[in-house]
C-alpha cells in the first residue's frame, strides 16, 4: 500500500497516511479538522543491481565467447620465401605526340 503525504491548510502540519489505491483521498485533518491537500513526494523504491541501465545490457558473463585452445588441429600458415618474390617493374610512359 502506498504512503501519501498531506498538508493541513489550517495548522500547517505535514503528515503521512498509508492508504489503498481504492481509498478516497483525505479532505479533513484528523487532529484539527482543517482542510488538507495531498502532496507529491519522491517514490520510496530504488533500482539496485545490474541490468537497470542501457549500458549494463551489453555486458556478458564469461563462457559465451569461444576461447582459443592450444591443442587445436589447425596448422599455422606457411611463411613466404623471400626468394620467390620478384620486384615490381614500373611501366614506362611515353609522351604523346599529337600533330
């Protein structure tokens, strides 16, 4: 059940009342008989823990990503031999002669 705050216009006191959602709001202060107004107050709950913010959704716990194993059957790629590499030859350009 929610906790509501009221302020009496006659005596100026602020008091709290626990009421159901279906209960009508108070109109008379129980102590002095003055007219009361319901006040807005901060909620009384806090969101704690992970997963409540947009930045928390990207975090993953360990075990979901594959880990590399040193005992795999994959062979390393052979290294290129430097003797097989030929130097690149620049193409000669001739100036065009237009009559």
